[in-house]
């Protein structure tokens, strides 16, 4: 995956030189291990700022919302699906974009890696499918596949579904995965068990909204939690309000979420927020045979009506 | 300077005795990180930590704090009257607070306890609290306290400084509160002050040498505010920002709050919650106008407040203690050290 960077730079350079785009959105090297920073480049001289490695987990589609420029954007599989969703939902026009597709083998989970060691991680080096972690008195080689973000381990759309350029040959898609084992476990719980499980899951939430704001789907001009007339949700740390925020946000993403994992990656408290969105992803797949962001030709199931929509819930 | 030696064997017993006169708070590992929590009797603070994920500011200034209660029931004589909610301001001690978080209380104090304004909740809470610091022998790579007016063994804001010296702690007495805390614990074995101070000094120097990242703040004061405000680099700094409140909520020196009334049927409470300048709602006027309606304006406000307005207003350095939490946990890796360099070095 490291080899992509030369191609990303070359394409960006060409697009900017030829005036095809006003800016290219990608990543630059982060200042701490396992972090890169989303950035834009407007001149060919600056394309050398771009990096590509397994720390590019932030979904760049989030940076397209309502932009007016012609934009080149570096897109992994999930980013490309959110670009599709953005185009369908009129947040950006397809002809404004030159999509630089990146076949992806998954991003590494910094929360997971940090939790594996008592000492602080000071450097992380990537080599092929290995991740070398260094710290004070620590040097350990990990297999990348063991430390992938949970969503990447379960990803079945690693290749961009839409692109104008491609920086490498498509990678093999993962097949025969049981993607919803954990969701089924929760489905089988009694209501009381579920309640406890969710309360526990959200107990450390600080309502910083990093999950919401890292999500390309959350572009409402005013989020329901910020409405004041009427005020739907309290702003304190009352568990009822925290729960309401997470549940409603998840439902608002139903049929739109691509399981890019940006929410979970962003959470400063390490909360597994995908637990909610994945249940809805599973429902959409089972009820509507729908996976978000795969085609520009079809609107998501929850904003369309078909006579054969499932209606078993009407008694 | 009085230094007491606390043998680690006497640690648990001393804490046990402290429960009689203090509510004790300390770092506890929850999931994969440490947070400050009230310790139940017999529970020990986990002293094997870099720092807590959230700062210690909530020990004095909780994220959500009830202020008043009221009733809307007009059959009652006291309807629509705000009544103070009783709070526990009995003595308490925060054990294991890092010097950066302790220094941060003094910065926050400039807002909550000034000659003009006195915040009764913050002041009462702060005054009832004994801060038992814990020197950092092994600072983290995102720490830059030594160039942010603080340091791994910094004593400002602390009542007592514990220094981990293998089988014992040195407890350096800084205030009378600290002295009382030691007395209540029954820790009284006084060290030879000169030798202990020398030993602590050696450890301090070793710890400070491990802090390799530095910021320069020397030119901030002389910068022209308007020119800095209009600086072209804000577009680049702001681009990645997703406008979440992580930096402000994890920060030990961010103090902004929002006051809310919440009603349940006919009864209600007035409370205050942390707020964040990263949120559009923070500055939304009743008219619908928002003077800071772009993320560039909001992120600029945060850094200008910390690194320029505060510097100019209080003439006491920057509003940052270099704890590095915002660097480690920003979801998109916006780094205050980089922004400070841009601001300090800016030439229009």
C-alpha cells in the first residue's frame, strides 16, 4: 500500500498542472504515531506533502460537503462509497470531482495497538504486512491483519466503487466473512440485557460529538441535538440524553452508513459506536437487500417507497 | 522545604486512614485508559499511569453541574423561585494529579475567581480540595510542559508533590493543606531535607531532559492581534478540523460553559454544562446571526484565546500547560505545537 504514494503525487501533480482541479484533498504526515492529517494541496509544488499508509482512516468524503471548487480527492473503498452517497444527496456534484481511487488493504486501529502495550508508543513503522511498534524499551512486530480497524477487518468493498484514476491494481476483496456475528449476539439479548449493554457501552461518552463530526453523513445544517426550539435533547451527561443522541444519530444514518469506521476511530474515549450503525446496516441488507454507496443510480431505501417494501411490523 | 518519606508499604494504610477525613479521588484504569474517580474505601489509586485521558478539571468543575432547582407548580408559594441545591463541599483530596493539571487550576482560576467575578461553585469546590501531585518521571512524547510555563516536577498549584523513588515516595510539602493531608494519613517520617531535595532535583533534571518537544511563545505578546487574526495560515490549520469538542473537553484549561434549564413536568433544575468554542451553537445569537459560523473562525478563536488573548489579558504566559492531550486525541491530528510555531513566527 505504501507504493501508492508516488502515483498519488503524480496524478495530483498532473491534475493541478493541467488545471483540471483547483485542489486535491489527501493526507499529510501526522505529528504523532498512527495519525495522519487530512489536508488540501493547491499547487503542484505542494503535492510532496501527501503521504499514504495505513493511518489514513479518516473518511475524506467528509471534506467535500457543499464545496464549490473542482476537487481531486484521494478515495479508499469506503470514501468512494460516501462520495456516491454525497452525490446522491446533492452535497457535491459528480462533475466537480476527479476521484483518485486507492485500492485499500485496511487501516490500522490506533486504539487497539495502544491498548496492547503498557508503555507509550513512540514510533510505528509499516513494512508490507507487518507493523513495527517502538517505545521506551519496546520493539515489537505485529501482523497488520491482527491490528486492523474492526470495520476494515470486515470490509467487503476495499476497491473504490467509483473512480476517475486508480493508483494501483485492484486488491482482492475479502469473501465469506461473517460480518454480523457481534450484532447477532446483541439481538439475542433480552431487553434488560440490551439496556445494560448499551448503558455500559456509552458510560464514558463525553458528548464531544467527534463521532458525529467525523461522519460524512452528518452534515445537517443544525443537528437535532443542537436545536433549541424545541430542544429535543438535554445537553448534560444524563445517560438518557447521551443514549438518545447515539440512538437517533444511528437511525439517521440507516441505509446511508458505509461502515467506514470514522466515528469509532475519532472517539477520544474509545467507544465502539459502530455497534449501533452496524445493526442498521444489517437490517438494510436483510430487509432491502441494500448496501450503501454502491451505485449512483439508486436512492437509499429509507427515502424511497416500493410496494414490496417489508411491512411485517404492521400488525 | 519539608520532605516526608512514604514507604510504599505504608501507602495503603495511610490512604485507609485518610478516608476518615477526606473524600479521596484518584486515577483508576477504566477500559484502556485512566480517569479520575472517587475511590471507595479500600480502593487504591492506580499510580502506574502516564496521565489520565480527561484532565483533572472536572474534580472541581464537573462537566454537568446542577445549580438550582425550581417548581412551576403555581399552587406552591415558592413557584418559579430558584433554590440553591445542596452540594458536598467536605474536604477532599485528588491524589495522583500531574503537575500540568495542577498548574491548570491556577489558569482557570483567573476566570472563576477574579477581582471582578467570583464563581461560588468553583471557588467552594476548589477550596475544599487538596491537590496531591505526582511528579512525572517518564513524561510522554506529546508533553511540552517545560516550554508552556510548567514542568514534570512543577509545584505551582499543588499542595503536596509526590515523587516516585522506587520503594518509596518523597512527599514534598508545599502548602498547609498538604501538611494536613500528610498528618491525617499518619505519614510523618521526615527525610533529611537537603539530601532529599538533591535527589528530587536530579530526578527532575532527568525527567525534563526526556521532554524533547518545545514551543516558542516569546513573540506572541508583541504580535499585532488583527494581523494574527487575519493570517493566511488559518485556512490550512482549519481544513482538517471536524469541529468536535475533543480538544476543549480534554483540555485542563478550557473553562467555557453553557447554562440550561431542564424541566420534568412541573419541577426543574438549572444546570451548567461544559461548552466548546468548536461548536456553532456556542456563538449563535437569538437573532439567528452567528458571528463565528465557519470552522475557520472557530478554530482560530480557540488558538487565539489560548495563545494571544489570554497572553495579552492576564500577562501570565499562555493558556496552556503543555499536557498534550489535545495532540494525542484530536481525531484529525491538529497539533497545538505546530499552530503555536505558526503564530509565534508569523510575519505579515
